[in-house]
C-alpha cells in the first residue's frame, strides 16, 4: 500500500483494504495502457487537466498525478476548472481542494450558463451548446498556459453511450476518440480513462472522499438521450455481466470490409483472382 508520508497529498488517506488496492492498481494499469495504446505521451509537454468536480475528473487527476509521481508520465500537469456560472455552483470547493493538495491549477469564470439558457429552444437539451462553449474556453486557456493538450475525464462507459447515441440518433458509427487533434491543429484532446469503467471511477473517488460536485445543469432535464442509452446498457449488463466490455472491445476491432462505407473500403476495387473453381474442385 502507498505510504502517506511519501506520496502526493491527493493520494493520501486511501483505504487500507485489499479491495481498494486492487481497484487503484486496476485504474492505474488501464490509464497507463490507454496512454501507451493511443500514443499520448510527449515527454516535456504540458497538459491542461480539466476538472469538473465530478467523480470521473477526480479519478483522472489522481491517476495522472500517481503516474507522474512514479516517473511514468514525464509531462507537466495543470489542473483547470471552468466555472460556467451555474446557480448554486459551489465555487470554492475546487480551488480549496487543489490548493490543499498543492496541485498547480487555474480557475476560470465564464458565464456560459446564461448563454445556454437563453439560446437553447424549449424542450431541447443543453448539452450540445454547453459543451461547445466549454470546449472553446478550454482551448483558449490551454493556449494561454502553453499546453499542448487538454485532458478530459470521459471513461469507457461515456464512449459506449456516445457510440449508441450516434447509432440511434445520428445515423453514424462514431464515438468519443481517445486522442483527437483539434481543427486548428495546435492542440490534442486526450481521454486517458478510455479503458476505465464508470463504476471504478465512482468507487475510487468516493473511497478517497473527494468533494464530488454533481452536474445539476444537465441532470435537471428528464428524458435525455444519454440517460435512455445508459438505462439500455444497464439492462444488458444486468442480464449478461461483461456485455459492456465486449461491446467496447468491438470499437477497437472495426472491420471496414464488413461494413457498408465505400469511403473506408474500396469495394469497387475488389477483383477476382485466378480462374473460377469447377464443381469438381
């Protein structure tokens, strides 16, 4: 088990149980695997680690800090919270937490909440516009801070849900990429928790007693497409444990010749080889 006297503050106070030790090691192993698999690490670079105050972003930050502390992540980390002006948002929680943990950070206030509420038609979800405004501000902050990447806390289940939302509602096969280059070509977007299940993020953050902040802006709406997809996946998982992981593996084993996109596979260029087989053959 980690010795509290030697580790960063964000890793101190961990439960001294076998179950938690296995959980922490699994998260670190899966995070490191994603970093390597998607070639995210550029030694000497600086990352803007986006912290919302939810269980996923706390888990992300703790995992990156541990990998950095172990010498496995040779980059500088700058934690960042974008306060979007939501009514009732506990604005002091994250700066106090990050200061107490002695983690370099930047807190930015931008009232995007009012814009989202004003511009979103009645009955529509806030997520698209909220995400777009948030992303634009994070790109700006990353450039101002000399960062090469913004790092987000989306996990395996987020990626699965996005895939099915695109399938059911968008008419395309796509999900959140674990590594993305922005349109301007100057910043990467990384999702190092791509292999980590949501349940592990929840167990870890709660066991560490991090001050979790719920997202009331999105959670206040009923009938969200993402919630519907989540419920569908929960049902499949309950009836067939391990189904989520099987589906996630499928996202990593696409076979273009067995899909129907002529832009990905040259169906017109397929040619027969040799002479036709005879009945005897």
